């Protein structure tokens, strides 16, 4: 009887410790926060590193807004096209020619996005004076890295 009571107490203690440990793990987990807009960080970084004049800053801000409008419209078109592509999975028979055309369109959108981004940065470089252009050549790779999505979480 006392041995049975002893095991009951041990089991209750283990359950209690397990509950405390789970609560500690769940409560200590940081809340999800979406990543900051990478493009804005890159714009701030470039502006600071290149030490734009107030006039250059104003022109650059206009260029930055225009670039984002163009890229956002491509992203919206991409999302809609991808939704239509995967909606084809609902059909009994899938026309591979249509799938190919949609996949090609996604590739064209990606190419357009890259071309627009390249031309944007070429225009930013033209905005710079000679010393700023030298600095631009040094910092552009870091700015481009800021535009990339973060790497996937390691498990």
C-alpha cells in the first residue's frame, strides 16, 4: 500500500514538473513579429552610406517610391498567376501546355523584376557625384543583400 502511494506521488510530481516545463517553454517563446520591410532598410542604408545631399535625398525618395510601385505591381501579378496555376490542381485533367505557359509567365515576371531593380540602382548610381559613385560600388552588394528575404529558419 505504501509503495502504491509512493508511485502516485512520484507520478503527480512528474506531471506537475512537466506542466511547469511546458508552460515555461511556451511563455518564454518570443511573439511572432513580421520582418521589417527590407527595401526600406536598404534605402536608408544607401542614403546614409552615400551621404546624399538634401536635393539628392528628395530625388532618391521619389525614385525609391516609383521602384516599389513597379515591383509591387509585379508581385501582385505573380501572386494572382500562381493562384490560377495551382487552382488547376482542382481539375480532373490538367493541360500541361497551360501549366507551361503560366510557369513561363512567372519566369518573365521574375526577369522583369530583376531588370527593373537593376535599372533602379543604375539610376541611383547616376544620381551620385564622383566620390559617391566610388562609395556606391563598395556598398551596393550589402544593400542588395538587404533586399533578399531572410534565410529559412534552421530546425
